[in-house]
C-alpha cells in the first residue's frame, strides 16, 4: 500500500465526510490523485461511501490495526508473547504467508494480521470474504513435537479460545458449531482453518487461521452462502478491532501453550456448553452421502456424535464434512 493511501485512511478513520478537495489540500495533491487512490482502496474492499457535494467517508468509522497497540494490550496467562507480530495492509492469505515460513526459526510462535486478503480461504476450499479494514483476519504459527495424533480436537479447542476472546469485549450469546465455526443466534460470525506442515508422526507446525466479522457490509457479504452476522450488529457500540486482536492472540497463545499436554478433554465441557447445534435435527454431508439425525455433542477426541433415525449413534470426524440444520 502506498504512503498516500495510508495517509488517506488515517484521515477517513474518523467516520466523517471529507471532500476530495479537502483531502487534496491536507495531502498536498490534486483531487484527481485523491480520487484515483480512493478507487484503488475500494478495489481492496474498503467500504467507502460517496455523496455528491459532500465527500467520502467510511461509515461507522475505521480503526486501523496497529502492531504497537495490539502488543501493548496483549496479556497471556502463560507469559508467552509472539516472537513476532506483523500487520499487513493487503496480502493474498495470512495462512499461506505463515505456511510458507513453517520451520523458519524467525517465525516460530508468530502472529500475522491483514487489513484485507485477496485469496482468503475457508474450509473445503471456499473463498473467505475479506473486505479491507472491516474484520479480523489472523493467522498464528505454532510448533508441536508429537505429531498429528496428539492434536485431535485442536480446531474445536481453538473455538473455545476465540469464544473467550469475544466474551472479553462484551459479546453475549457466542456459540460454537462443529467443527470450526463461530455463531450467534444461528448466524455465522467467524470461522477457523487449521493447516499442518511437517511430519504427521513427529515434529510439525500448525497454522491457525481465524476470521471474525466485525463490520461487514451487505455488499461485501454477497458471496457468503449462509446467514451471517457481525460484531457491530450484535453490540450497542462498535468494538475496538485492536482490543479484539490482542484478546484473540492472548487466548489462542494460552491454549496452544497447554494443548499438547492436556488435549481437547480440558476444553470439551466448555465447548459443549456453547454448542449451537446440540439437541437439534441436523444433516452431515459427506462426499458420498447426507446423513441426518439429532446432534448429541462431541466426544473426548472432538468427533461429532449424532443419533440416527434408527436409534444408533454415529461418530463423524472432521475433514470434508459439512453440518447444517435439517430442513
């Protein structure tokens, strides 16, 4: 991102209207130059409002993510801080960025935020809608010594950590949907994507990706194929993205620090209490079939348990599965 674009964003963060002429005067450039930069910011996904004769604004204001502010607010019970914490204006994918650096000692225990992603991904290869400055796009790189078998239920446990972070900013009614979605009132608020790099039986790195809707416009969310919500819709006052960013890193770091020793068992009860689907009729779609039943919860390893119509209980392990409410 250019220095001029950064300066424009600094002015627009107050949520007030600014004319092209006033922006040009403050920045020492022409109105045409301002207009061109605003167009580029819109292409990145900045939710810009334009009113003829009045000017431009980012509705509801804009709080840029700031590395120093996030680190200053960060607190972890484990005492562990990120070895490095980066904030990018635009990146293809925060998960991809850290996945490519797995094994590099300079990036061990690091966290990356982005204001926008051009190739953000969710589960099963779906696009993760990533408008500029509207949400949280976070990835964390962590090393484990005992391989994939020791990490059963990790994505569910990360959901518990994310929920804890959301509670700290005053968000009520946060629920978890198996295996890795964050819900409020049967609407999707965010999601988690874990990717493993290295030896499945030994030393490996895990990239933990978290996306949370903070201030998502309907236009930006047009590609989302399910009911959704965002934090600023659910709260009376807009939340601080920097406060949320620090709460997410702190809670996820504490969980990752303990997980290989305690496993998912330590977090299962908390996950069950927040289960958005427990007791409801739902359908699990596999690559070959759709299976319906009543959601019972999750077992000690994080597998979904469902009672089928014939009374039998079936377990489902994450992967290429999709869980939806039965119609």
